[in-house]
């Protein structure tokens, strides 16, 4: 720095002027640092769901949320995924706790509800109304959403099955949400390809084990990346 100030003197610039220039440069650098930090802010996603989201029966790092966050970070995304999954929750329960979930300030939301509505045979019209209310609220607040569904079995008849199947794509289209129509589709595909169901599901044959969750994450991850791209800085 001493030699630099000496060079300034040879060009007709005093040491005092050189010091003043250094202070200005330092100020500019100081002002630039917070701007860079803001640009690198960690993005926040919340996953609102039931036991499939919560990670029922799994160790803390084995569930959908931690595996998804790890997958996204491995792909270079600076993101945290908040676990708002509650075992046994229906679409009605998810709507009831939406205010509490939004209090954490998510910038985007994954909505993965409906599995327990199926298990209880809840009227698809009620499930649809609940999902519409959730996505309407997110849309009003400018929070991009990814709706994740499940297909209905034929236990309750074809009318029920068709109404439930139509619910997810129609509600997603209505509110401009991204859609993954079947969370468990990759596990089903693996079983059809010859994998033993017991190698991907827990003993209850309802909840995926860690290997099953990994398949779900691989299929779900690209849609979540599209969700990240919708976040407004």
C-alpha cells in the first residue's frame, strides 16, 4: 500500500487524496457485501402432508423431506425443506393447520394430502374443496405450489375412483400449481419391473422404506426443481 501511495504522488496525487480514495473504495465494497448476501439467500420450501411426508416408521434422516433436501442440495440448490407432515392427517386437517404452517414464511409449498381421505372413504367433493381452499390461499399470497396426489383404488366403486383421480389435475390447473399425480408411481413401476414389494415398503405395505423413499425422491425431485424456479426473489 505504501508503494501504491507513492505511485499516486508521482502522478500528482497527494497521499491525503490516496487515503480518501481508499476510504471510498472500502465504502463501496462494504455496500456491495449485503447485496451479494441477499442474492445467495437460502430458499425455503414447506412440505404439507401426512405420514408419507412426515416419515412414519423411518429414522430422522430417512424420510421424504430429508432425502428430498439432500437430493436438491446435491444438485447445487441452496434450499431447506421444512417438514409439515402429520401422520393420519386428511385434507381437512391440512387446511385447518395452514395458518400455522404459513407462519414459518415458506417461499414455496409442496401439498401432498389425500391418502388418508382415501383410507377413510371421504367424499372426493370434500377433499377437492379442501385442496382448493389450500391452493387458493397460497395463490393469494403469491406462494408457488406443487400438488402431489395418489390414485384411488377401486374399493369404493368406479365413480369414486374417477372423481378422486380427476381431483388433483383439475385443482392444480385451476390454481396454476405444478402437479405430480401419483407420489408412489415410481415404487409401483419398480414392482412391475420385478422388484419385491417388501424391498421398497415397510411391513405395513403402505409406507415406503428408505429405499422406496429414494425412488420417490428421484421422481419427485425434478418437479421440485421446477417449483424452485417459480420462487420470486
